C-alpha cells in the first residue's frame, strides 16, 4: 500500500519571494497540495487572486500567526491592536517565541478574536479557506487553545489541521548545493516508514526579503538559502518519480476518509 504524503507550503504572503516561488511551484511542479496563508503577511493581498486560481486542486489554509520570529521582520495583528493587546510585546508585534507567548499567558479568547480577524482578511481577498494550522504551533504553548480552536473551526466550517502535526517528520538535510539537497531528499524519502507523513516546506526565491528572515538562532542568509532549496525542489521533475510510491493528498482528502 502506498504511504500518504501531505505536502504543505507555508508562509504565502510573508514575502514577494515566497508568493512567486509558491505560485511557480503550483504552475510547474507536482509536489504541493496544500498552501498555508499568513494573513498578517505584508504581501498577502498582492497575489491572492493568482493563488485563488489553484483552489480547485489545492487546499488553501489559514496559517494562524500569533508569533513573530524574526528580528527585523515583524508580524502584527489583523484585528484592532486593542483587541490583540494580550498577544503583543512592548513593540506592538507578536511575541517572538512560543515560550514568550506562553509566559505572557494571553486569554484564549484573544487568540480566537485574532483568528477571526485573520480569517476575515483572507476570505475578504477572495481566498476559499478550507483549513487552519498554526505558525510555530501556538496550540502547543497555550493551555486550552487546542480545544478552543477545534470548536472555533467547527463553527467556521473549517478543517482543524493541527492533529495532522503528529505526522510531521521533519525533512531532508539542507546542503551547500541543490544537488546535495536533492540527494538528501531521496535518502529521506527512502527512510520514511510511517504510513502518513506531513512534509512542511517554505519555498521562497533567494532575495533581500528572505535574507532579512534572521534571528539569534538563524544568521542572515541561512533561512534564505534553505527556502531557495525548497523552492528549487518544489519545481523539480524528480518528484514525478518520487510520488509514484506515495499518495499525495490535500487535507480535505484526509477529512473525507475519516
């Protein structure tokens, strides 16, 4: 029996370089079946119409964002700042880490208000959102948030995709060249043993935008190169052969099976 393979591209809207990479991968590649959209991203409106054209064959999700991980690039709320105040640090941006968010202990209701604002932002752009997942997994840090989001998704008619996080198996090792990364991808796929795998990627073209994605753990340029590699991989025709032994699915396909 073929193993189920959930390929998800995250952070659409975070940068022009990300939008361009994901749209090109959807046009030319065969890997991506799910695209998670960052409503607070500064470029979410720029290419929403182009992304909507793929909604019939790709699931589009709300990538709930209540953390702002980079030092010089900030994610800020879609809702009124006063309503989102418990989620914000002294600079008016989301907390940088899940641990900092947990230490602030915002009420779950504040997250739900921001989730509604982010969903309204995406649907207002004409994006047919079918699921919710979490940027930096906030439901792992805030007690009660997982159950609250599950109920919220039911009310909104969305699939709550967080339970599929248990199928996340990391990814292939990054390398100094695309050839090395491609070889690592083949080794990683051969080593997969679980019947279901969630593969999360962040395709983005190498650019000044992505070089700004940095913090104390990731010096400038590291994330930019990793995302360039994932962009090249998402275009690689090698995935036609790789997927022959896998069953690539959208989240809605899994929901129909349950």
